[in-house]
C-alpha cells in the first residue's frame, strides 16, 4: 500500500514566552525551537507501521521553506521512502491555500491512503486534511484514533466528544486525519538518520505544480494577533515547593472541610 | 435582512450543546444586525430534536431522510450545499466537532464559500465578516477577515458562547425534501462505542489531583496517586498522559474524556488546552501549578503557582505524611 503523510514543522510554543512582532501580525520566531507538529508525528508513525506490516511506500510531504526540510528528514529517518517539499515562495498561506498546494503535490504521488495530523499546534485550523481530501475527491474521516486496513477499505475509529467514539469504514483511497495517542511514535535512530541523509528531498513550487495566483487566494487575512485578554482570576501563591504545598493543603481543607487531609 | 444558518448537530436523538451555543450567538448577531436565525436540522427522525431548537430560531428547516440517519459528510454536504444555494445565507455556523471537521471542508470545496475553523468569536463589521481564533497553543488570539464572498462558513469552538435560554421567538418549521444524493454513501457508519468507561470514577471525587505533561515521567504518576489518596480524592489527568499510555483513558478530564465537578481540582503540570478546561467548568476551586507562567490553565484557575509540579508534588506528599 502506498501512503502519503503530510507533516509540518512548527514552533514549540508550550513553555516559551511569546513576543509579538512589530505590526502585531505574528509572534517572534527566531527565539523558538522548531519541532514536528505533534499530531503529524503520530500520523508519520502510523504510516510507517502500516508499510512495515504490509509493504508499499511512505512519502512525506510538507509545505515550507528549506529550513523546514528538517521535518522531512525526520520522517525519512523514521522510515519514510520519499520526501517532497512544496516551497510556497511568497504565497500567503492559510488552511485553504496550504490544502491547494498539498493537493497539487499529492495528486501525482501514488496514494492508497493519505494521513495528516488532526491539526497543527501553531495555527490550529484543524481542517487542512479534509480540505485536501475534498480537492483530491477522497473519502475522509477526521479525528481518527484507531485504524486498520482490510483489503480495499479502511476501518477507522473517530474520536467524538463526551468519551464516545464512532466506528466507520471508508473505501480506499481515503484520507484520515490522525489524533494524538493513536500509537507510540518511535525515536529516530542514528541508523535512520544516516539512511535519511542519502535520500534527496524533491522540491516543488506553485509554478512547477501548475498553480496560479487565482488558485492561491487565502480565505482569511490575519488583521491582528494579540495576547489573551486578562481575566485576573487566579490568586498567585508565592514561595518554594513546601510553602506552595502548605498553602494548597490549607485551601483544600477549607474548601472540602471535614477530616480530609 | 440576511440569514444566519446554524447546523443542528445531534447524536443518538440528542441535540448537542454546541448547537444551542451557536444559536445563542446567532441570536445575538441577529438582534444587533437585523438578521434572521435559521436552524438546519438534518436527520432521519425529527421528533424530539425539533423541540430542543424551538424558540431559539426564527425558522427550523427540517430535512428528514433515511440517508441522514448517521453522519455522512457526502450526504450532509449534498443537502446543505443545495440549501445554501437556495437561501444564500450571510453566515453558516457549524460546531468545531469531529463531524463538522469533515463536513465544513466538504461544503467549502464544493460551494466555493470561504471557511474559518475553530473560531471563538464571529464579528459582523459593516460588510466585513471577521473571526477570532486562538493560535500558538492558546497563548495568542488572532483576528482575521474573510475574503469577500456571498456566504461565509464558520466552525465554532464548543464552549465559546453561553447556551442561553429560549428567547420566546416565534419559530416557523419548514419541511424540506432532501435533494437527490450525488453518490452512494461512501463512508459507512458501523456503530458507537464508549471509550472512557471502567476503572476509577473521577466524576464523583471531592478532590481531584490531576497530572499533565509537566509531570515529566511515568514514574511520577504513583506519587500523585498517593497524594490523591491521602487527600481522600482521586487521580485524574490531561490528554498527553493518556496519549503516552501512562494512565488509562478513564482518568482523562476534558471534552474527549470526562467532565468533572470536584470541590477542589488541583492541576499539576497541565497547560490547560481548551479541551481540558472545558471539562472542569463544574469544579468548585481550581488550583494550578505550572512552571510556564503564561500557561492558559492560569486563566481558568482560582489559585495558581508558577513552580515545578514535581517539587510541589513531593512537598505535598511530605506534608501529608507528617501527621
């Protein structure tokens, strides 16, 4: 089975202090580390496991600059066979434009199954996968936390809210957007990195994909980025670990009462 | 006067809460700008569903068809696409849920209308339609403007708006017939499954000690469990802990896990993604410990400490064992 997995290099923002760029259209990125988008790491692992179990190929595709090739090298080191980078040049990216670029790049690649992450940790659209599926006329399911391929269909588990899941089956070729926790992504091995270094990354551009600016009009234009409004809710507890622990226990005793704690 | 359409999402004969939240937002926009609110209900049997929507919209358009019994993005997109072509509403609101994450892009590509996803607010600014979204792990907000179009598609993050009350609107009910479906159903529904049952019932505890990614390692789960037991409470966690298989799913708090209502919720090393915070709105007092002072969890907390969760956990255990 031939699988395409779409991945993105994203800034790691969870424990970072974010500072707005002048003009308030984005945050400063030069002080941030870049990592494979967490959801995409699970999607890449799932693609490679499927290939290891039943043969075929895995092609990793990203939209990004030369620096973003790091994310493709990582997928190659995990076990992908091919990697394609679409260089957007000066095209303004939103979910819709990204999906248009990916669709043009994925179309000529062999693909029985396309996997993406549910969402990316930076812009959080959660929509590029299904948009890509629609452009390629593939059957799709979003937020998949389990899958198995049986002949010409894929059985998928869709994570709904409220602790419920939907079981469904889709004819191949199909696209699934993969939820975190679907597997345990492997660590990249030294051998994998050496192997990956020998593989050339293919580079495409909107021009080489036959796309024109009319195909690449964003749905949305960002006007302003800003810090979340202050809520002023939390009373902050100061001191070292023991001092904080003592305050926490006092609060718990006050709120719960009785003999607890 | 234009129309704002809200897609009613329902599952197992129940209208989902996000639908009521969207109707309340649509009602507010409708009152401010003189627009009609129309709920679109696609289902196999509408009895029981219509009642939950009545009084919250000016019109409910009901498509009743066996093909609509289970969610199928192709069938739903066919029906809604035809409905939008007929009505040309200004705005279409769908929940940012697993199902609409398939449906909204299908509608966008098939109709050509622009789409904004996971929005926490929608603004009508003169002729411009704008949305507010959260980006970068919820640490920044972004306001974006749609390109100019006939209709605008928006998926709304659950919990962004209050459920509201029935506004006593006179609701007209229109029965419409589904168009001819373009293709045989491709995605086949095979059933529902409960994913969070079994084990400890975290919904009944007075005190929850809840651990997240910041707990660092699986070996720190046991000390947290001990502290929870010493407090007469239970151990719960956020999604990354379940993703890493450190704890079974029945410990998970949040939209894909459980909603909890302890008297005290102690969040250790939990960053506070909205999916997690949505599960603790019923908690009495929320105490958050996280070394990232900008972590969104502090916005949901009554008490906070910028500290290493492990240090605080160790100190809690020492203190509790003292007596």
